[in-house]
């Protein structure tokens, strides 16, 4: 039995980690930390866990050694504590943004601050299994990817690997996201009267997830120009990333299908969604709530070489906790879908 603990378990991603791991047949949760909620039952903040868990929050100071640590600390905090966390477990899976970028010089540009542990960056493996499964299998330090970055990358990665994208033109991405992506701390942007009914562009340029997209879509040393915009919509869970790329040459649907099938045919959580008719002929985040699926679809522009790629997932699952548990399964030799079998609901 693998002993694991979750640091920063009071947030939405931390709660999802608890929900998934209490049903993992090879895992026992030893501790869940929250500095402000120490001594309270975990279910008091995550009421869906009633009658499923009697765990109480503890503090980081009381953390005991385990086999694997999941860190869901706020962005900017994990980098200062990672050296100490490594003393508590041989394997650390970090859900923050602190170790996603390989180049320390990128942090001031995209995050507005320097990196306090730049020597550790090269030790972390970027945690999207579909891109880095072999490295994750051997890694002791894993950095889970950003939710909007994951959605965008999974939609576009096959095309870049097939080298069919015209890199002389920018990749334009519009990502729509639900309110849970803002975290559990209340703010004016998530206040119900302000959020209800809203379709609000909150980061039309300069979104930090752009850096991950550029990093992971760079092929043969050629980095794409990425024009990324993020929009808040009236949903709790879910991301829909609509990406516009230009192809080097015209490709038929059959050829594009072939690229995606070759990339995803053995992937347990990737689905191609492109129906000829019906309301659900393209990826729809609502259908993925609570699941670890990522759905990808596309549509060719008949008047140009533009290809519109749509990718959808649950930001708290495939974009956070589910991705982290998937990485755990790979690293520890468990079946990759263990504790991640939930298929989603319809209607919801």
C-alpha cells in the first residue's frame, strides 16, 4: 500500500485529489494539510466527502514521511518550500505553476517574479502524460501542467509533431473557462452577482499559460508565436480551447484524422469528437465534468488553410487533480486509469 499526503488540501484541486485517492485501491491517504483549517474535518470544506472520509486537516509542520506527496500550494509558495518537502517523500507531484517552465528567465516575464529555486527546474518533468509518459515513469519530481495550457496543448500537439503547421503565422487560441479555475478564495470576479450571466474577457493578452504552450509546442528548436486569450463564462467546471492554426498545405479531413488517430490511438483519456450532425458534434466541457477525459475535434476552413481545433476538459480533473493521479499511476506502475474510471454525466 502506497502512503500519500496532500499539501494544501483545502482548495478545489486538493479536494478532488482526496476524492480520487480515497477510491484508489493501492493508496492510503495519511495526511491532508491546511494551515487555516487545521483540526477541522476535511469534509467540512469538501462536503461531497461526507461518510467517505474522517480525515482531519493538519499543518505542514506536523507532516510525516510518506511515499508520495501531492503539493497543491498556491502559485509562488511551493518553490520556497520544495527543498523541505523533498525530505518528506521520495516522490513529489506539484500542482502549482512553480516548476512548469524549464527556463528560470521566463518566470519574471510570465509570473512577475523570479524563481527562488532555479537549480531545481531541470529536475522536474512536465506532467502531461500524453507528452512525457516515459519521463514521468522515471521521475521523482513531477510538475502538473496548467489547466488551459493542458487543453490547448493536447488539441494542438499532434499537428506540431506531424510538422504540418505553418510556423510563419501565429497560433490564435481563445480559451473559455469556468469559475472553479479561479480557486476557492472568494473575490469580486467570482462573486455571484458579478459572475452570473457573464462572458468576461479577463486576460486577452499575456496569459501565463502561453509560456507552457510555447514550451511544449516547440519542435526542432522552432517556437511558435502564440496569441492566447482567456474568457470567463458562466460555468463552474470546464475549459473549451478553440485554436486557429494555418497548415503548411491543404489537408483533407481524412489526413487530419490520420494525424490525430496516430497520436491518440493508445491514449486512455483522449477522444476524437467530430460528428456529422447533432448538438454534440464537437467537444463540450459540460459532458466531461468529474471525468479525466480530454475531447478534441476540428473543422477545416474551406476557403483557406486555416484549421480550427477544439479541445475540452474538466479543469479540476484532467487539468489538475486527475492529471496528477494519472501521473502517480504511471510513476508507480499502476494501471493508468486506476481511480479515474468515471465517465462523466449526461445530462447535467
